[in-house]
C-alpha cells in the first residue's frame, strides 16, 4: 500500500469521556479537512478562514477550492456543491491532500458527492437540519443516510448547525436570511474548537470584512463563538485534535497566506516597481483568471493601470500598446482567451516588445471544464502561433512560486524584448499556502533601460549579448520609428520581404530565445541522486511529485524528480540530467505534451503518467506508478 | 530651441507604395499640412494602423508608428493613450479594417471617448486583397466575392460612430485637400475621440465610386456642407434647404416666397443630444444630398483622464505606499526561529 501525506485513523481514538470534560487533545500529523455545501452556503469563506487560522497558528497548509461552473446551480443538488479542501500538518505539506480525514457536509448533496473522497474511519460532521426529505430527494437519497447504516465505516457527527445558529442569534432579532447566512461561521467555530485553533484572527477578519454592517459583524461573530462553545460543551466529540509541532521551525520572517492568483498579482506589481515601470494590465473576465484582474484593479495606489477590454483580443492589444509606450504590458486569461490572443502575441514576437501573458489553465477543449484544473495548454503556449514564432514559456509550480515566476517573467521580457507566457492553472490559482514574505534585499535589481541617444539609433540594432533590440519610448526626440508585423530588415527595421533577410530574422528571433537559457538557474534534483527512476514534472504537480518521491525514498525506493519551471527554452543542464537516469517518467495533467517536447529535443525514451480528470494528481497515484515502474512493493 | 517644421518635415521620405491616382496620397498631403499648421512636435505623434492599403500610412509619416494587425489598431492605440496620455494618438484604418474585422474595437473606442483620432479611409472595397466586398459596399455591388451582386446592407461609419456616442464625427472627400486639412486641424483641437471618414476611390478596384459626391463638378448638386450655426443649404443653385417636420427632414424650395427662412434647419454640431447629428448622417445619396463636414463636435468626459484621476484619487486617499506595504498588507504573522530552521520550497 502506498503512503500518502495523511494516514490518520480516527477509528482508533478513545471513546467519549463524560461530563463534557475532555482529555488532552489528540496529536495529529498531516490531516485533510474538506468543507462542502451548496454554492450559496459560504463554503469558500469557511474553508479559507480555517486555512488562515491554521497557517497563522503555525501549521503548514495547502488548499484546493472547487466550485461549480454555474453561479447558483439548483440549490440542494449535487451539481451545486461547492467544496474547499484544507491539508494541514506540521511541515512538508505539499498538496491539498489525497483522502479526506474530516468532511464537513452542510447538506445531503454535499455528503453524496464528497463521500467517495473520505477515508475509511474518517470523521463526517453533517448539518442535520438540512437532511430533510426535500433535500434528500434532490441529492438522490431514498433514505436519510444519517439514520441508517450507510455511513457505518465512518465516524458520523450529526450537528443541528442551522438550529443552533438561529438559537444563538435569536436575541439579535435578525431576518431569517441573515441567520441562515451565518451558519458557516458556526461550522467554522466548531471546527476551530475541534482542531484547537484560536478564534481571534477570524473575529478580526469578520470585523474588517463586514464593516459596512454592524449587524452582520455581530451575527457572524456570535455564530462563530457559538460553534466553538458547542464543541466545548457538547458530549458529542470525545476529544479534540491538535496538529503536531514541527520538528524544525520555519525560517524567521514575516509570513502570510496566499493563493496563486494573488501571488501573481503581487509579483507583477513588485516586478514593475523593481523595473521602474508602470504596470498595465489588459484583461477580459474569464474563469479562473479573473481574480488577477480584480486584485490589480484594487491597487491604483501604485502606478498600475487596469483595462477591462471589450474582448480578449483588445486586452492583449492594449497591453502591447502600453509596452510600446514604455510600460510593462500584461494580459491575463485562460485557454479559450489564449486562443483569441494568439495573433497579437505573434505581433509582439515580430515587434519584439516585452509582454507578459498569463494563462491560468482550465480543462479544454473549447469551453471545456471552466472551473477545473488541467495542464492542457502547453502545446498552445509553445506552438499555437503561425510562422516561426518562438516565445518564452514559464510554468509556476505552486501558489507561492507564482510570485517569483511573475518577477522572472518580467526580467526576461524586458531584458530580451520578448513575450513571456506564464502557465498557471486552476489548482494553483485558487489553492493557498503560507508564504514567507521576501525581504526587499532578496528581490532582484532589474531597472528597465530605454534608449534615448538618437546618435546611430536603429530600431532593430541588437544587443550583442541578448540579441534584444532597443526599447525607445515614443516622445523621445529624433528617434521616431515604426514597428509592426511586416518582416523587418535586420538592423534598420525597414519593411523587407526578401528571402535572405527573412531567413536571417527568423534565425535571430530564435537565437534570442535560445539565449534566455543563460539566465536559467541549474535544476535541482529532488530525492535519491543516484536513483534508477527520474520523474519529470511541471506546474502544479510539484507538490504531489515531491511528496511521492519523499515517501518512496523513505521506504528505500530509488527515485528522484526534477520539476521544470522553464518550458521554453529548457534549462541548459536538462539534457545531461535526463541522460543520467536509466528510466524517466513524465507526469502531466494532459496526454503527454511536455513528454512530446522532451522526446523531440533530447531523442531519449521516456514513459509517461497522464491524468485528465479536472483534478490534480494524488500523491498515491504517483507512488503507485513509481512502485509499478520499479517493480517494487512497499 | 524651437524650429518651425514644414509639411515635408512630417514625411518619412519613404516612397508610398500606393497605386498611382490613389486617394491616399491626398490624405497624406492634407494630414501633414495639418500637422505643420498646428506645429505638433514629430516625436509626440503616434500613428497606429491595422492592415490594408490605408494601414501603410504610418510608414510615410516622420512620427512614431505601429503597423499592427488587421482590425486591431484601436486596441493598441488605447494601450498607448492610457499609459502615455500626453502623446497625440492617431489611428489610420480602412472600411474593412475598422468596420468588419475590427468592428468590435471600433464601437468600444467610440463609446469610451479617449482622445484618439480615427482616420477611416473608406473606398468601399477590399483593395489590398484585390477586390472583395467591404462592409460599406452598397447593396447590389458586384465584386470578385459577389459576382452576382451583394445582398449585404452596408454600414455607415458616421452613423455608427454617432450612435456609439462619438464626440467628434466628420466626413470629407479625398478630392478636397483644403477641407481635409481643415477637418484634421479641427479633429486635433477636439479633446476626445474623433472619427474622420474620408471618401476616396480605389483606382484599381472601385474607380469612380465616390465621384458623384466627391468630384468638384458634382459637389454642389449632390452634397450638403455642414457648417455649425449655418442653415443647411444645398442644390446646384444653392436654393434648397431643410426644415423639420416631425421627425422628418423636409426639403423646401428657397425660391418659393411662402417659405419662412427662419424655419430652416440650422446645423448645430455642438448639440449634446446626438439625434440630429445621427439624422443628418443617415441622409444618403442619391435620394438626399450627401452631407460633408463636421456632424458632431461636443465635449465629453475623456477616458484616459477619468482613469488617471481615479488612480490619483486612490493614491491620494491611500497616502504614500511602497511594495513593502503591499507585501505586508492583510493578515501576516511573525516567525522567529533558532538555528534549525528550514525555508519552504517554492
């Protein structure tokens, strides 16, 4: 059997002790808690607050948000279930967890759709009040599962969450709708009690977030405290839990908790600031990328201009216009929008302007799976453009890596005067984890330079090292010039469609992107350095792969991994590393896109593990593959 | 040091690759005449174009230029304008570029009202691709792609712009250099978006398309020139005028003694209501005299100014800030550790 991060067995714990007096909290290692309910139940808030409280308490955390593609799918149905999974542990939490240890189900549909994820012996906390005939029927239950033996393999706690919430808020005399809306805070209070998490930061957050209405602050705060008190006083739970203290402490510093889209947004603002440029975002709403537009739109205190364009095409076009004007042009989108932007990205390749394109990938083709993750757009990023049109492609591998990736993308875009595509995905975008805020002196020195000396100026006269052409801001006297999509004559930039010039320009643009390799740091091989098997991954599978290799090394299996952040061009040392290992498996949430490129570039045999189910790899799935490939068993 | 620039100083010196007799030459001449007249520094001008014969324009002016992709010049232009509002930004486009492939960008440019001027060279045909139907080609037009005549209803650029709320909209024939120059100067002075539709023939694929209204000898009979504050008078002998009858424009004979001249419709380009300008733009030759001149010239909130003032307002309220504050905003916590620390992998 494969070990995963979490291996708790809640069945083995001691039975209920009397009089509401409870023993010491039971210590847990890595534990997975999943909140599920109707998409209107405030599940995302509930999960995010729990994750925050855990992170602030010093635990390592990673989360996964899952929500329906519809705003409000029919209430009470399985289609309308929203979920939020939190994996907590003392350290080395690299994924949002494989199997769920504790499921909080706010209605029958949530129980129905999430039960397959819960480990045998796991805890289920159900909002008993919502298990009424109407809801049971909508969820497809013929009988109430809380009342028969359907859930015998789990430890079930039926809690009248709605009832206790309204009792707690009775004295406030609030309308029923408001009382109903506060029940997620009751659930949060209860789960905070169960995991011995302090309430203070949640109370502070409520105060800040609902500052417009004193009534709502009061209702939510009281519901939160009531949930906590309920856990404390009821005899339902025999014991509470506490996550073990880490063996080693984290590096000293200031920490925060953030998701991939926020990390990209912050990274972009910081990158523009470090470069001394205005940040310009041209964007069009699309799931799951819109939060970057929302976040950057809030930060007008910086030189940040956001432009919600009429379509995906205008969004990237305006970003290119801004780059031409001397700003850092950025556009954000997901697969379908990426398809629309392609011609403009090609213009940026030809015009040789800095541009950052962020694709927060979702399931395709076409509209596909808008709220689910996939890594299906690598071919598109690499090869969707007509003509010989190389661009730099980077892939963020975790929410916190998004910050670094945004800065690196800006560095490359400006230094090499090229579009840089960042691939993220729905898992990273909405998944959160703690992050040590870098000290300012840890950030790169990267001021952008504009050419202002008209003497000898030629629009396509390249830097001998980077092959970048000069960046000249319109408004600079004596340097008026035209750029565009028609083939340019080398050096002078005049329109030139002659055969030799075209071939020269094609090779110069290709060579420029090749030279980006000089700026890519060496790869880090995780795990057994002399392993028989090397796992190669990119993007959001980083956590699952890293942990799987760790677990397998712990039982003595010879496996290592590398995780690529640079997908075009590849790091210089990649070929050598690939050749060092007798066997190689490429792990991707697609049908083998990186696998294709690796085999084409290095002419090496490679195996692959692919998954296209709209959900990230589980650690156990990768471990199974490792054991199968090595022909071993744990 | 100020040097006075002459018209030729605004020309890049490249030989235009337009066909002999193309109306584009006249536009280039009038445009550079206008630039010299207003004395705009060359480096402050950005010409953005799409694809088509018209879109070669920026190659021939001694300014900053961006020869973009088909239909998308307005998108590039708005990115330039939002980040560099001090620059004078001009889009040069054609009927296919602006109204067919770029129709979406065109309408949004017009409604947002950035200080960007659009010169739309309307020859009612696709020239660069050698003679297909354009969105302004009249119904029944026989082209390579419509050998039996087009069944499409054409778009009217000025009507479309006014409908979208364009604060400046004008139409001028490419045969009239003086009028073009004057309108380019007026467009430059206007703060806000501006459409200048230039009627020009494609000598190769649509010869004589506009001659009924652009040829000097036909002008008096077939057009009406819009002049703000003046009555709309037209006809070969300039003896006809318009009078409002309900929602209709009624043609009256000025030779008729019973006509009360005080009832003649007087052009009001500054009227904030766009209805009259739209009504005039719908006059169509040969049923009506074809209007030339400035249909609308009104003040409206400028897009890039609104964006900038909002940014300044937020910055003022938030006070001085820096990336340290950004990174440390919201919920954070401190960790102080002993020697045995580890940093989380990213």
